[in-house]
C-alpha cells in the first residue's frame, strides 16, 4: 500500500490478496482495483477475474475415473482459495460417480521441501495402490514425479500423475504432464479491460468473471481408453 500510494495511477490490478488484505488495502488507497484469483468469505464485494478451479478439479476427476482410477488421491499445498475449490471439484465429481471420496483422499503438503519429501515417503505405498495422484499445481506434480522416479516408481506405468495450470514447463517434463490449462493472458486482458471500465465509471455487469479451463492430455497418465471423448464443459454447470 505504501508503494502504490506513491504511484500516479488511477487504478490497480492486484494479484495474490485474500479478502482481508484487500479490505486493508482498500482502506489505505482511494483507487479503483480489479483482483485476480481472490475468493470471498461470502458474496463478492469487489471485481475479480478468476479461473474455474472447481470445474478444473471436476475435469481431472472425471478423466481419471474414465480411465479406471476410482481411488485417485488429491494433494495440494493448502485448503484455501484455488486449491480448496480444485479439491472440492475433484471430490464432487468422484461422489457424483458414486465413489466415496472423503478427507482421507485429500493430502495437504507442508511448505518445507524436506518435510514434503518425508510426507511423499509416508504416502508412497498409497500412491502406488491408488494408481493416480492429482496435484493442485504443475509445480507440485513435477516434484511428485521426481520423487517417484528417484524411488524407482515409473510414471505413468505404476502411478499416473496430473497437475493444474499448464505452466510452460509442463510439456517439458518427462513424461510430459497431463494437466488443466488456464488461459493466463486472457485473465490479464480481462482484468485490464474491467479496470478501464471502472476508471471510466462504466457499468460492470458482474463482480466475478470466471475464465474457462481445458484438459490437456499428455503422457503422465496411463489411459485405459486412449480415444476417450473429450470433457464436456457443461457437466459442472449446476455448481454455483
């Protein structure tokens, strides 16, 4: 806030704030703001550009189910914001298919790398038994794949792995990572367009603009149905 207050700008695009920090910033700055990837505790009282995290989580779950992975595990670094909704989408799709998917299938990873590696070791047999692990980010997926390889577990022959985001290194991994793509440039463009409308005091139709996601099938999942039909983006429309 102190730095932004020195800038001669009419508005800000703000990334990485939770609702509490946004309110603090709003009190300190008298500027228009558009947030990116912020989830409110209740209703949206600000303009936000986000990603369909719930739909993406459901997308991965359906894809894994279609390939026989009924016991797939979901792992994330936290249970807030995007990671929370990616897990909830995953869980919802599993349960919609009649699969029990409780918190025992939801692993929260420690921040410290050494502690995460200890946890991977603790769950290694579970990963192999489940046959698939869905990670809430490509970074975490890369880390898990490296750990599995270091311990003689083949991906995807023994354990299939998926990520989320489709970062630039996802297709450079070995094997290339199956993931959910979010269109980051489109999010940035939408945020700037909305900010300009706010500054011009033009009407903004809604408070939360959700960008669609897309399943990117590569080689980190052993498919039982290699010619499976692509995901339908309308399958999760009932979620609010």
